[in-house]
């Protein structure tokens, strides 16, 4: 039963915790909000939601989750980060605060607030590798993009070359490295469960 409905944590320090929880449950998982080391130890995968990456970084330290989470990721725990979660999972961030903590897990460089501080949101339909059923409608909110990746990181989606894309055209906005998945956008806000189902399948296969 546990393998069919794996217990996946949602880091519940800030961000779209409720929305990710609903999407994961609809996608076939059981969900545990994670605020303590004991809760982190109980889950077989973790979602790091959007929010404010520097704030989540500080809260991870305050709640004494930073090093345990780094250790779980290094040991191969599946993880999925959306928006701020993508920033935290990257090895390096551009335009971040000097005291910001990175979790690692994705061998790439991201640019924080890449779509511009004045642009609150941006929407685009993306061709998303590993997901069937047509384009994924992506909602970006003060989102990052991926500047560069190592060869070990698979690019799953880029912003298409459209008149509305502007400087974002061609930028990498979804990646996977092993059992770690990240998107610059917020699939939990659209009602499309396919990204969350993909992550549940990654957890099952880990």
C-alpha cells in the first residue's frame, strides 16, 4: 500500500503548501507537512514549494532542517522544487543574497527573479518532456530561469519563441537530474496534475 501511495512531504515553512498537498493527493500520494526533522525522516520524497527563497533558506536553518535535508538529498531522496524550490535545489544562484543557503541536488545555475521584479506573472504553454497529453500551461510568478546546466541535468521544458516571451524565449524552465525534479513555474495553481503525477512516479521508482 505504501509503495502504491507513497508518503511524500511538503516543506511547510512558507509558500503554496495547501495547493501542493491537494495536487499530490490527487496524483496518488499520501502527504505529510514537514516542519521538523522527525517528519523529514518519515517521508520518502519531498516537495519544496514556491515562496521566497531567501526566507525559506533562513527558516530551514531556524527549524534545524538545513543539514538534515542536505543529507537526505545527498543520499538520493527524491525531491521536487517549484519556483523558489528550484532556486534552493540548484548548486548556484545568481542575484541571490550572500547568506542564502543552497541545498544542492541539481548541478545547475539559476537566476533569481529572472523574469524581472516588475513582472509579477507570465503565462505560456510549454512542451514538457516526459509528460504526455499536450502542452503544460505554465504560470510564472517572479520566477527564476536556469542559466546553465551540467550534462547530468536533463532539460524538460524551455520557453517557446513567441512574440510575448521576450527575453524569456528559449530559457530553461524545467529540469530533472536523477530523482530530483524542478520547475520555474507553479503547476499546483492550474489544476493540471501531470507534473505532480510525474513526481509521484519518480518517488515510486526510486
